[in-house]
């Protein structure tokens, strides 16, 4: 009876897991960026608050209100030649406690020649015992450009909560003109709060972000470094292989958001309005 009960429990668990998929492609026509294809499935929806403007703005909504172990979501964004798209999320993505399975997220970004994409989701918040596995794949054609900011907050400092345990695995790959120029794998598991407290890790910070600028070089470095005295947390930026990458660490999500907004503004980028509400 025990194996049958276990199988039935597993089947019930799987049947109650959330899935979601967004596939959005945009094209440039008559001086404006327009939607070419929008496909929605499961818990994810795409909304467009400024369809008459340029760049086009897309907001992704998770109608399930968060993710937990066993949930699987994916987002695919394609920008055609000369198109301009700013895409983000309506709220912070919350990853709740898991009984063992990973929540999984896949993001695929593709930009054609002359196109520009700003991928600016709000932060991902990991609750205690959450488990998240994420993969981000980016393809930029020659002459395409990208600015993306991804941030993760380990626990809710305002609620006195820490992420004492759990797992976070992040895999990024960026190709420009078919050539791999950036590859990164990050993994934290076990006693995460304890590890983040170490000086060689985050020195007690619980909010981390990476900003990827492609192409990016000395101009991006100078703009960000000029704000050194205005950041509340630690911010560093480097450039190589024709790209620039900024790293941010803050004591909490509010501090990280402040620094991200300032950093992006220095690059001439306004965050989506939902960031400020």
C-alpha cells in the first residue's frame, strides 16, 4: 500500500503544479514597434500599457501570484529588425517554500540587427526553503543591443525573514553574432543566509543583482562609476568582449531597487512605471 500511496501523492502533487508560457515577438513598421505574435499559456499573461508609444512596453503578469516547487514557467521575447521593446513584470516574483522539487524558469531573449531590448523584471524574492532553477539564453545579432537587469532577494528583511535554507541555481548564456561572449553559472544551496553573511560572499547583504549591457564599454563604466557616492550598497562594473556587466549587493530589497534605478538612469534608461508604484 505504501508505494501506491506514494505514487498517488506524487500524481496529485504534479497535477496541482502551475505552468505558464509567454511567447512575444515584435516588429518595426512605419516608425513604430508593433506586436507580431503574442502566445499565452497557463498562468502567464502579457499586457501592453502604451501600445501607441515607441519603444513598445510589455508587462508580464503571473496570475498565480508566485511559484513553488514543481512549477514551470518560460518567457520568450523576440525583437525584429529595428524594433524597440521594454519588457518587465507587474510585481516582484515570489518563490515560496518547496517540499523538495525545484521551481523552474526559462527566459529566452532574441534581438535582430538594429533592434533594442530592455528586459527589466522586478526582483525575484526567495522565501525560506524555496528552490529555484533558472536558465537565461540570449541571442543578439550584429548591430542589436540589450540592457537587462535581474535581481534576487533572499528573504524579506522588512518581515524579519531570512532564507536560512533552500537552493538557487542560475545559468546565463549570451551570444552576439553567433559567438558566445558571456557564460555564467551560479549556485547557492544549504544554509544560504549563513553563506551570504560571509565577507567573501555578500558580507550580510541579502539582495543581489546583475545588469548586462550589450554592447557596452568605457561609456557605461564611466556613467556608473560617477555615481559611486550615491549608491546605498556595493556596486561594481567591468567591461570585456564588447559587453559591460554590473554587480550590485545591498542589505535589503529597497536598497537594491534604489541602486538599480540610479544605475539604469545613468545609462539613459527609465524603469517601467510599475517599478515606482
